[in-house]
C-alpha cells in the first residue's frame, strides 16, 4: 500500500500560517520542484484549491512557477 494513499493533505504544507502546495512534476530530462502559495489559512479551502490546481496541471494548463 502506498503510504500517501490515505493522506488528505498530500502536497500541502503550512508556512507562517499560510497553506502552500508543493509538488514535483515528472520530466525525463530535468527535475523541477514547484511551490504554489494557495493564499488561504483554512485547511478545507487549501484542499479544494490543491485539487483544482492538480486538475489544471493534468490538463496541461498549469505552468508551475516556484515561489
């Protein structure tokens, strides 16, 4: 079983009271870590925004900019 399978806060971390999303998209040539400030202090809102960002990424429209 994948250790992340049941973690509802996957890709989320809190920094100075603000929720951020951190992920590392796969690319065969280089590795890029992406941090996105979700600009919320509420965990439920952060989860919702993370899910929206992941959908955008899967559709290819999210150009992650390291913050």
